[in-house]
C-alpha cells in the first residue's frame, strides 16, 4: 500500500536518489526501521540500571516475554536461537505498524520483504537441522518406513518448500490488506474519524502476524532439531 506522500522518498529525491526511492520504497523504509531499532537499542543500553524504570521496564518486559515464550515452545535447548526469533518479532511488528502512520510505508506490505524473511527462516531451519544431526538429517524426509522413502521424499520436499510460500503470503496478504482498507476509509470518511477503530484493529493484527511468523519459525526449527521417527 502506497500513501500519496512518502517522507523518505521526498528526502531521497532531494539527495538525487529519487529513482531508487520510488522503485524500492520497501528497502528505504526497511533501512528506516533498522536505524530506529538500532537507535532504541543504543538508548536502552546506555540507561540500563539495576533497578529498572521507565523505558527499561518496557524493553525488559518485551525481551523476557519473547524469551520465556520461546523456551516454553522449544525447551531450553532452543534458547540459542533467541536472537533470531526476537529479531523477527520486533522487526516484523515495527514494519507492520509503520504503514499505519500517514506518509509512511510498511515494508511487510511488499512481497519482497516477506519473502526475504521467509527465506531466512527456511535456510536457518535446515542449517540447524544439519548441524544437529549431520547426514542423518535426511531421515526427516524419508518417512518412518524405508520402503516408503521414494514416495515420502518428494512429498516432504514439497511440504518444506511450501513453508516459504506460506510464511511469505500470510504476512504480505494481511498487512497489504489492512493498509488498503485503511487507505479506503481515510479517503471515504477520514474527516469523521471512521478509520480509528480499524487502526486499533490493525495494530492488533500487526502484533498477531509478527507473533505467528515467529511462532512458526520456532516450530520449524524445533522440528528440525528433533530426532526423525
């Protein structure tokens, strides 16, 4: 969903990068979110105290909440992928919410961004699986009975590849859809505050989509780490 005015696009036009800004708004707004998250991390790190207060309480609640939930889903042995899961959740949530601000754009409303996240989750899952089991990881694709392997192998490969499509289209479709609905409401009844209820619903949807993407990534990695049956 594209707003009539993109502030970052206008800024880059002034710097002579107008063509790039118009062609790849999802890239420029991804950079903006990355810069924002790095800035917030630096500010938080500088103000860390033994007795948390203010913003530190918020950050600690978010990080500990994600970590505790991940441990419940994956167990203690999955704690090492916490940085990846937390990064997915925080980045996707901020990306989803960014498009609710007039003049800004949700990177996750572009299929290239959601595909990139899905590919990272997919590749990481199988790297961890190979690291955990070595060559025996192939057993995850061969089924429980050896003589079913010729049938199960293509089915399992298609199933694993479909995860990329599922992660990509679910996130992209939901965020693109909510941005379109908000834009239509703003054009038809913006002066009457009609879009406000939809905006609150969109914030909730943004959280849910970030949560689902992170949860599915946890489940995929957890499955890759288990012994084949």
